[in-house]
C-alpha cells in the first residue's frame, strides 16, 4: 500500500518519492537505534535500482504505522531532535496531541478521543446512561479505557464496570459483565484476535443476547467469521478519515495485477506471496513450485481481507507529498 500510495499521490512535479522501511518489533529502543544508525551512516542505503547510494540525511519526513504508544512517543522525541516532520498512520495515543511538545507531529488517522466520542454519541442518542467496557489488557487497551471514561464523565454517561481482556480470561470477563446484567450496552475496544477470544467466551457461556455490543472493528469479516449467529444487534463502526472505498478497490486491482515472480520493489513481497499461496519460487524437496501465473487473480478464493486501516497509510503518504510540494512551491515558485 505504501508504494501504491506513492505512485498515485499526484503531487511533486519532477520529484520521485521513495521509502525506507524499519521493523522495530514494537520496541521503541530498537526503533531509535535503527533510525540513528542510518542517520550516522551505519548502513548503506541505495535506490530501487541498487546502483545509486543515497544520503540518509536527505530523508525529509518519517511515517510510523504501529499502534504502540511508546514507540510513537519515542519517535516523536527523536523527530524533535532531528527537526523532521513525522506522520502517524496508526498511532491513536492522545499524548501526541500537544503541539507545543510535538511540533513536528501530524496525525493521518483518528485519535482515541474521536473514537470514544462516537460511542458516547450513540449512547446519548439511545438514552443510555450507563455502559460497561471491555478493553485489551495492554498499554493501548488501558489508554482507550481512560480516554473513554474521561469523555463519558464529561457527557453524563456512567461507566459502571470495565474489564481487561487477555488470552485466558474471556469467560471471567463475560461473567463480570453479567454482574451488571441490567447494563446492556458494552463497548468493545478490541483488536481482531482479542475480539475473537472474547466472542469465544460469549458463545461458551451462551451470553450473546444478554448485551448490546458496540465495537471498533468496522466491517472486518475475518474477525466475526464463525460468530455471525451470535452477533445479532451488534453495532460496529469503521472510523474513516475521508478516503472513499474506490481507493481500496483501486488498490485491490493494483495488487491482483502484480506479477510476484518479477516484482522486486518490496523485498518481502515474494516471501509473503509464497506464504499466502503455499508455494515456492525456489522449491526444494517436496515444496510445491509457484505456477506460471503469479498474478493475484484468484486472491478472493483465499483467506484474505484488506485491512481498511490501510486508508491511514494512503493519508500519511499524501500528507508527506503535499507538505513537500508546498515547501517546493514556497521556495522555488508555483509550478516550478
């Protein structure tokens, strides 16, 4: 999606956008190490042709796509030192909203305040004065709950109980919700896998019709697969930032027309293709060789679903392109 977005940004006359990818394994220390190592010329960086060595200090902007708030905050502090703009594609933490502390930070997605306010507005429209909350037992989950609780108090909604969900306590959480059976609205701040863990507990205890669930998962088919009969009445929201579904459809077409055997722009793409298709371009032993047609024309037949959060990646790339474009116009003149 990053390369696709760069190619369709429609900005920057005569300027070619490029990207460096860092995998920090959700570790802020690793993230800072990777960025500073590149900035200190600890690694050689080449263009897509592999011929021209690039100066990493000419990188004009950075974009993060992880939800780990500590990595995002650490990166924002580093950008303050480097004086480089940082665009967050999937960083929800509200700690970065203070422009006086993070003047180089730009959010390309919604933040937790917007998400929480959406749930509170639904409660107010339905006349609900009390709610329960189930959130992931993680840094992200705890922050979502704290933000929701603060906004709820301001809007006159009482959060009567909250539960942190982990891999082994789904049934305990459901039993906890039953402790306030009179409060049926339940906000679910859960990611894909934790949502499925929670629903397994709901099914096991036959509690699907006891509550009104409100979820942040949007229209994720893979998240609800197998639980459709137990979700009657669930309200699930997709928090779009303005990009229409036509862009996602365009990306699907782009993806299905990539020949994985010759596509080298992304060095990990062939490995992902082999894993998805269960084949190998360099088979050994009993491995199945990838066929002559390496396109994704049959992609819909696989357990594949486009994560709609990629819209934030599109916005992140466009934000960087527009910022560079505006800078060039300011110093070089319009149309030059």
